[in-house]
C-alpha cells in the first residue's frame, strides 16, 4: 500500500485562545472568503481528519472548511468540559477570532454530538448540521442502549481517572511506532467490515488518517477519553432543542454506531432527514464528503 502519497497541507493552521490558559488548534482548507463549514472529527481524530475529497470540493466550490482539534488533541489544550454543549463556548471564541459569523457544522461519529450542540448553543450562527454515523445519547430523554458506546457508560469512572495519565503516555508510544504506522493501520483494516476495509485501502484516505493520527498526538491524547466521558453523561441539551435542519448519513453495516441509533435520533430531531448508505460501515460516510458538503451548504442559501 502506498504510504508515499503526499497530502497537500492545510491552507492555514494555527491556534486560538478560547479561555484563560486554554487554546484550540485548527486547520483551514479552501477559500478563506467563502461560506464557512466546521468539520468535527471522530473519536479518535484531530483537525486534519478531513477527507481529501472534502478538501478538494471546498477549494472548487469556494468554501472555507475548518477542522478543529477538540481539547486534548493536536494543538488544543487538554480540558474536560462539563458536557458536550459546554464546548460550544470554545467554538464561538474560535469563530469570533477567525472573523466568522455564520458556520454550518459537520460531525463524523464522535463529532456528531458536537455538530448538533453548536446549533443549540449558537442558534443564530448555525443554519444547518450534517452528521455522519453520529453517536447517539446514552443518558436523558433521548437515551438509547446497545452498541459499543455502552462500554464507555459502564467504564465512565475508570475513563475519568485514566484520561490524564493515558493522554500523557500515548504520544511517545505513538511516535515510537510511527515508522510502522502504515502496517499497523493495514492490520486494523484487515479485521474491519468490508466497507471500512475498502476505504482504508485507498491511498489518499490511508495517508489522511496516518497524517492526522501521528501529527495530532504529538503533544497529548486526552481528547478521545474526554469524548467517551462526555458521551456517558447527558449532553446538556435534548435532541428536540436542535431547531435547524439536520442531514444524517448512516451506513446500514455500521459496526460501531448501529444504524438504529441514527434512526432513533432522526425520530427525535425536529427537522431531520436520514440517508441510509447500503453496505457501508462506520467510516463510509467519509466517501460521501462531496454530497455532504453540497447538501449542507444549500441549507439556508
């Protein structure tokens, strides 16, 4: 498998101070003067977990596409928010610093709750949301059981205790195995369902995941555990509070977030449509990046 694929770097990368002693890292692609779209990475992931097709489409369509490190990954300061909704304050600070008034949001897997939260926390700034195989609530009126996420619910106390030490230990370990990163990703792909296996066999996708994983974990790797802790709590809002249009894509062979979780969320969101992807597993929504961007930017003009 070619690991020699060289990805074009983001048009711009940097950090923004969002609170005293805290910052968020970001990467921008496409047109700096175009309509803004915030891309929320999965769990794990970071600011560069943006498919090549999305980057290319943003440039061709004149969109300003922004990948954002959540707290504790990449260039973002480690921090455990009270709930998912609380992250919206950090997002608002980043948007203000970058001169962005209106932003559409897209969330992959663990990024889905954050994309939805943005529409609740900033209803005047977020005209539409897209979710790709998004995690469903495990607590509150919208809770649904089943799926691997229930393991995080059962292990929540351990995850809270392990977040800081594990986040400190993982970066040197990942850097140590960096030369074998491609082979390790191949081994992971070999035990995944057909859809994810085929996606990870595409050199550009493989290169994107490796670049994001290795670059994003140089300093800290607390964000994935922080996500799991927050997913085991109430999100700070109900799905009924998401007043803007939501477009949801979900593979019917998703082995991480079952399709019925997506169907459950669609049934509780006030204005939402579901596109079921036949034969597609968890990461398959990434291959729909162009359609996702086109549809989400059509919302609200």
